[in-house]
C-alpha cells in the first residue's frame, strides 16, 4: 500500500464520520482515529511490520481534521405511518447521477419498487440505491453530497 492509497483512505474515513477504523494486511497495520480528542483532529498510525522481525514501529501520518457529522432522525410520533428508506452502505450521498443532470426524486415524487432514488459513492464506486417500496416521497433526510453511515435514514415514504 503506497502513501497515496493511505491518504485516500484517510480522506474517506474523515468524510464517513467514523471515529476509528483499523485495517490489517500482511505486512501493514493502519489505525485511523478522528475526533478522538478535544483538539478536533485525529491521528493516523501506520505500522510497517518487517517480515523477519516481530516488533512493529509506529510512524505518524498527516493528521486529519475532524468532519462534523449530524444524523437526522425523524421524530417517531408523527412519522410512524411512513416507511423509512435507509442507506445500505457507508459513503457519500448524491441526489443526482451527475452534476448536470436532474435529481432522481423530489419531495412529492411518486415512486415504485425498483426506481432509483439516489446514488451513494463508496471508494470511487457509484452505487444506485433503488426503492424496495412503492409510494410517495414525504421527506428527504440527507443533504446532497453528505456523508452517510450504514443504516442511516435517507427518505420517508408514504406507502398509501
């Protein structure tokens, strides 16, 4: 793993809102922590494990600024009749297939099973998120180009 790949991994973790990620491969261990202290920055340690030595060394890599991450959870009482569509993966949420194209859905759009609602970019792959229900979009819970976590609510749908 070269320094460019490590830097891309650090940026991805910072965007995702995760507080700590550990990656272990044959000869390398990487721990990325964001928001772990009061200074508002995280430190990444890369451990290179020599093939002939059981002792690992730690080398600090550029600190990553903490990315503030706010989850938007709808109140349970007035939205209980709606179906919540959640993110199946961690990544960056986009409402359009590309910047010059129109959005997939708006509030008030009628959707059916299999319609594409958004795309989520994860590791430079754009994953189309399709609806598993039919109904009407009541609320879009995430801003365009925002990081999303696994199982984070994205849309509220009225199935009636």
